[in-house]
């Protein structure tokens, strides 16, 4: 008998009150209306138990929990779970977990089974849109940039925390989680940044003299690469969760392993599968770079094996990268580049394929492009190690506020997305250049149509320490080191076209209207600002509204 037939019969026999009670009780026990609820792109999780004893429950070759998720449209996703000890960070127990990131609203169904034939089960959950942006993708309006899974342009604001381990007292993530979360809140979230780089927990040897890593590791000891420290994973996931809930994307520095370590690719797959099961459902866990300079330990073919395996495991086909060398052979899985082109002035990072300034011994292994392979020049580029503020100037990095500011503007005006980093002890917030970075992002994203820009350096004078970007005929942006007069060639624009002049002080954030200027020839404008100056010319009759976000896009 159908539900409607039952309610009609109930109404005839017991009246409206009896029918109401029946419907209420039915809904209360309904597996659809009473099911768990999770946000779109959020982490759905459930735990199941398995009392059997296995020689290594972490190793998918021994035992694996497998699942199939069915979306509201009927699309199926095959995924797998992970062993989680007692389910609360303890190493021993009979708890296993399934995690998933739903990319459609509505009712989802799932079923699970075990590879040894142990009885499985099934269930369902509802997905509602709670406002999370979802994983980043290459933007459709300009492939230099990112957009969210909802099709909205992503205005990148990058702040780097990858040296935080060096500055903590114990350098143990289990005792420093609160400090890291506090730094994430005060330095990143509270200051409006939406993208940060962190260390993975990858020091397998647990040595105390390694600079950029935690003493603890994903692994339990120095020799067994197929059993993992659950408490460490749980601690790291606390940080991921805070970032996720605040729409902050996290990229890896030494993500999967510490750089001096090396693993046989086949053995490493046990870790990779566990990694994907635990962290792939975090929409904000980004890039998944295997280590930092991978060229020290692996060949390009080995990196391809590792990252292609990860890419194939991930049902959402997340954007992946490799730190500092986008080898052309990575084209099947690499979706954006991480770059190291240390920048102390507006010129050094003002290029999309700027090569390494150091590690000349590694350049040949990366190919003729020495960093950004030719296949990736027009894909998104993150300046992951372009912009550390280090007073000593180590590794050719900017040494002070002025060099930080100039380097950042040069990077951003090339369409590269800069990550600002403060070296210890400035990691606690004493970096002199950081306020200028915030001002730069605020100006760029509120005053310019940057996603339509190309570099226009030929229109200004390099000898006068100037760079330019913009959209010819409509908008021009110039950065001038030390200020003074700026001559810009507007001969390609008709003399009947008039541009509004705006001066901006990148040191203080102050703006000043400068009247108007016409096209038709080279024009010289005298800056009212003493010191570094930004000039913005906007054609008076041009459409100044920001570009509309693409619509109708989904994660897949």
C-alpha cells in the first residue's frame, strides 16, 4: 500500500488528529527524513567497527574498507575508508571510518564492504548548501587564476606558515596544535587571508636539527613505512578543520614526506592510499605536493608514478602540484605550479616563468624552463617561496619592508599569486612587510579588473624602475619604485579617450585623485607621492563594474 493510500485510510478511520500522529511517527522513523545531514563540500563521516584482528589494518593489501557513494542524480563514486584505532586518536581499537565530500545537494546513499568478506552495510545522508565554496579549480574567465567550485572568482590572499614548526618550543605537533591553530586564526583568518602553506608531519627520522618539520611523523617509527601514528593525523586534521570552516585553503610544503627521505614507489602506495582516504574529503586541502625540492630524491618518472596514483585514487580529481618544479612530463595530473623566484624588487618576480634564483645544480633536472614548464605558463602559478621576509637575506629573499612590498607588487602584476612568509622569530606577527601585503591585496581586488590584465611593461621605463600591467585601451596599472614622474605610452589609444587618474601610496594605503589624461601619445604624469608610487588609469567611459562570476559550474 502506498503512503498516500495509508494516510487516506487513516483519515477516514481516525480523523485528522490520528492522521497527524501517524505522519509524525512515520517521519520520525523515516530513513530519509531522519538521516544525518552534512553541508555541501563539507566532510561527511561515519564510523564502523570490525572486531577481527589483522596483521596490519593500515595496509590495504591486508584489509580494506571499501564504499560506493551514490549521488542524488544516480552518479556513483567508489572510495575507501581507513583504520582509526579507538576512533579518538588512540592507536588501538576496532574503529574504522568512512569520509566523503558530497558535491551535490540532496539525498546520498552509500554501501560498504570489506575485502576479506566481512559483512558490510549501507546508509544514507542529506546534503544542504551551508555556504562552503568547495575545491578550487582553474578559472574559466582567466586560466592564470582560481575559481571556487561554485564558479566564483577566487581573490587569492596568501600568507605562509610553513616555518611555524621551527618557532615552537617543543616542535611536536601533538603539543603545539593549539599554538598552530591560534596562529592560523590571528595571522591568517583575522587578517583576511584565504590561502596558507603548512608543513606536513613528515620527519620520519625524528631528528632535532631539521629546520622545517615536526619531530613527530605520520609514521610510528623510522623503519616501518606501512603503519601510521593516528594521534598525529588527528592533530593535523584539527588544523585542517579550523581552516575548512573559515574557507581557508591549505597547501603543502613538505607534504607527504620530508625532503631528505626517500621511498620505493610501490611501498609508498600504502601511505598514499591512507593519505587520500583521510584528507581527500577536506575541500580546502590543496595541492598535495609530495615534498619540497623533489629533484633531490626522485626522478620525474618517479614523481609521475606517485602523483598519478594519487590523482587516480581521488574521486574529485583535486588540483595537484609539485613544489618548485613543474616538469613538462607532469601534464596528466599537475594543474597549477609552485614557484621559487626570490623577489627583492619589482622586476625579479615580474614574469610568469621566472626561473630559480638558486639551486643551480637542480635546474637541469627540471628541464630547460628551470621551474615552470612551458605547458604550465598559462596555468595558475603560486609564488610559494618567492617572498620570505628574512632580515639576514638568506636564500636571496627580501630583507625588509621595502623589498617585501616591491617584490610582492612585481609578482602580483605578472599574474602570479604571492605567498608572504615571515621568518622566525617574525612568525609571531612582527614581519614589517605584512601590512603592505594586505594593503596590496585590498587595492588590487577592489580597484582593478585584474583578471583581464596582461603585462604592459613596454609602455613604461625600466630604467626608471617601473612596471605596468592592464587591459590596453581601458585600464593601466603602473608601479614606480621611488616615485617621481611616470611617462606612459598611450599612443595606441585615440586622443578622444579620457582616463581618470588615481594615485595610490602602497606604503600607507592613501589614495589621491589626479584629474584626467587623454590618449593619443606618451603622457607624463608627476606623482604627488614621495617614494614608491602606484598609478591607476581608468578610461572614463569604460565599464568599471567587476566581471560577473561564471555560472552553472560544478565540481566535476
